[in-house]
């Protein structure tokens, strides 16, 4: 596993702490306010830090992190789409499928079918 600072390209300890918290809380996502509080920042300061260091807002970064994990689960496990959705913090299979397709360009069920040769 590659070191978090190498994967993200940042050495900012507050940002790394927030990202580590995100990665540890994929199934039950923390709110942005909880993440900001964890870092000792205001929500606005957290947003500025993410944009400055990663050129991305924290909410989008967190969602995409969850969806990359979902892609791994879709491709590497036999979990149902609802199980994948719940495991990555989505309460609705429909919302999960739309978000997945928006990021990955393919519906999760189709992604699985393509990967398995069906």
C-alpha cells in the first residue's frame, strides 16, 4: 500500500488526517463539519485547504473516494449492488448507481458484467 502522502501528493498533516478519516469511514461517511472539526478548522478553511492542495472540494473528494472503493467491490466481489452501495455509504441503490455511472462512465451492474465477460 502506497503511503497516503505519496498517493495524494500532499504533506499537509491536517489534510492527511482528514483523508485518513475519510478512508476509515467509507461505510458510514462523516459529515464535512465533523471532518473540519477533526482537523481543527472551520468548514470554509477545510474547503480552501482541499482546493489549494488537491484542486477539489472535500465533498467531491470524499464521494469519489467512496465510488473508487465501490468500483473495487463491484469488480472483485460477488456482493449485490445494494450491498456495495451500503458498504460505501449510499442509502439508495438508485443514487449509488447514478453516482457510480457519473464517475466511471458505466453503470455498476454493467461494469461487473463487462469484467466477468457476460
